C-alpha cells in the first residue's frame, strides 16, 4: 500500500466551514462515539496519545475542551507542555514525554509535544542544528516503538492564516476571561512566521510516516477545526476496535437479581449480552 504524501501548509484549504446546526449535531455524535471508545480502551487495556501542535490561537485548547467533555477524567489526562525545567534540560529531551505516557487503558493528550525540538527550538535557535536534525530520526524511532507496543498515536497540527491569528489575539486582549492566553511572546513569534512555516513543512516531510502520519487541521473557523480534529481522533482510535460494551459477569447478575426488583426481560437481555455497536 502506498503511503500518502506528507502534508504541506500551502496546500491546506483554510476556508472550510461548517454551519452551526450541523456542528452541534455532529459534535454530540462524535463525543458519544469517543466515550464508547474510551470504555473499550478501559476494558481492553489499549492506550493512546493525541498530539496537538499548531499556531498560537489556532484553537487547540477549545478542541481539547470538547474532547475532555467526552472522556471520563479517571482514564484521561491532558499534559500542557511548556519550556523544560532545568532537570530536563540536563537530560535527553524525550525523557519528560516518556514519563508522561499513559498507562494501560488510558488516553493522554500532549498540548505541544516532543516536536518542540524541530519547531520552536529550531526556529529560536535554542538547539544546535546537528541536534534538531538528528531529532527527526529519534522521533520516528520513538513513535515506532510506541505503536509497536500497541499504543494508538494521533498527530494533529492546527493551521490558520496570519490575519486570523491577529484577530484572535485582539479578541483575547479585549476579553478579560481570555487575556491569560496572550503573552508578549505571541506577538514576537509572528516575526518568525516564515521560519516556523518552513520548520513545520520539514517536520511533516521527515516525520509523517506510515506508522504515525500527520493530520493538518484547517482552523480558520474554530467549529470546523473541532469537528475535523475529533473526527480524525475517532477514526484512528476506533479502527479495528470492538466498541460493544462488555458482557455483565454472572456473579454481578446474581447479586443484582437478589437485591434489585428488575423485570425478568432485563436479566435475560443482560445474560444474552449486548448487541454489537456499529461505527
């Protein structure tokens, strides 16, 4: 099977839209399906990592909130990734991500990730060129190791235009509830837009592999981006996964029968087991 060509930001249609009613209906359906996926993972022991990368103000946080609404927090964790502490600066850059990988049955989100090595660290010249160049192979080996071990990996990059980003910066400045999201660095980073674009395209070319492909999300409209991202996550996490709820164990049924006044038809249905769930 031929592997799809890696994404390139110049080829992304940023004008894609979804109407409000269609958005609300599809969001509810996707969240229900994602909840079923999490239940299947909890029972099977499958785990997953979802990587969020992209431009500042591209809508990553809003999408993560909608994802969080679908999942039981006891099996779901969001890791916001910022600059490494001194402890990690003195160690291999992948260590802090290895320490945060999800246990069996759990799903974790990385809001920024190990790709900082070939994005911000490259653009800001925080890492020597020979080290960020070497990181492409290191990251591919790391992700292949995770997938070979049974982990599901989803990699999303949220793409917006510079004009949309500036409008969202202004919105954050005007809204007291969103000002915490805006920093001096957000404006300073815009001066490196072309460098960051080149770094992102190189990242796609080097690390969008058959094992762990990149998915670029057109995010000029937040609603479209949320649906596109959640649909991609659902497609990858549910592939070849049985979403049928587990059969109720016989000892639990007997205990329920002794303590609950439920109709016989219900006990019969529970003994027969649930019907398969379709995607």
